[in-house]
């Protein structure tokens, strides 16, 4: 994508290229049809931080990886640039964006400060189901004697409290499953081996006794699959 004035509403003035080619016009046309903007062409950077692809001979550079966002939320992206130091084993560079987002807190979430979640699966058990019905029936029986002039908010608090108390005594709280961390010391060792193997290969690609980085990556994948109980087949 270039810097044509006719596309100013969709692209910016900071594109690496001056003129759009056929593929660039296709992206711009797609963005216009979906009410998107190409934010990766709107931030001033040095050209080396705009490259997203480099040819194998290192002579040709292009900005062909872009970030598009809905026009209504385009101000959420504060900056976009290429990260040339990332080891991705590809001729493309990693494109990084800085985001800003405002999160709205739901009113119900703030009121439920305890964060209690009941184990509703126990309602499928016959004994537990009957116990819950007895608890809720007895507690609501006491509400029938309330004065009709009782404040509606206070009445609702009584009803809600009875439901929560009955559920807590009959169903108990839901127990969250604890996930074991998958990135352990062995994973770190595999990464260190891979970095060392790559540095040896860069220094002398002709060496036959250099540890193959692909083998290190394959062993790391097998280690992760073994920990997660995933079959290689």
C-alpha cells in the first residue's frame, strides 16, 4: 500500500511505499467495504521498523503484513511496528501493536464480591436434589408470614439469601480444576539447546557435528505432548 490521497480515510501517510500495487489496492478495497482502517501505515518510524518482509539476498524489503481494525475502535491502537529481533524461522518479521482498551465492569460482577459458584451438577443426584428441595421449601415457608407492606428491596434480599444459603448447604461450592504449568525447567533447557545449536550453525554451517535445531524443537514438542497426555499419532 502506498500514500495516495484518494485513500486517506483508510491508509495513512507513513506507509513504506509511495504507490499501491494491485495487492495493496485489494486490501484497501476490502478495508473500505468492511469499514476498517490500516493502522500499520499511520505511525512514523524509520524504514527498518516498517519492513515486514525481506528477500533472501537482503536487497528487497516490503511492508506486506498489516494490522486492520474497525474504524470505530481505531484509537485503541497506539503504535504499530515490526520487531526484527524475534526468531520466527521465516523471512517475515513479527508485527507488534500497542493496544489501549477500556474495560467496562458489569454491575452484577461488582455486587458478587464473594465470587461463589455452586456445584449445580449435584442437582442430578437423587439424594442431593431432594435435600435441596426440602431446604428451599422450608426457608420459603417462613416468607409467607411477611408483612405485605415490607420493603420490596428487603424482601428480595431475603429471597436471594434463602436461595444462596440453601444452595450452599445442599450443593456446596464448585471446585475449580487446577492446571499444571506446562512451561517447566525442561522446556527452558530445550530452548537453550536450540539457541546454542543455531549459533553454532551460523558460525560454521559446514560443520557436520552441529546439533540440529529441528531435532531440538521436535524433542521439545514431544516433551509437551507427553506432559499433556497427547498421542503423537
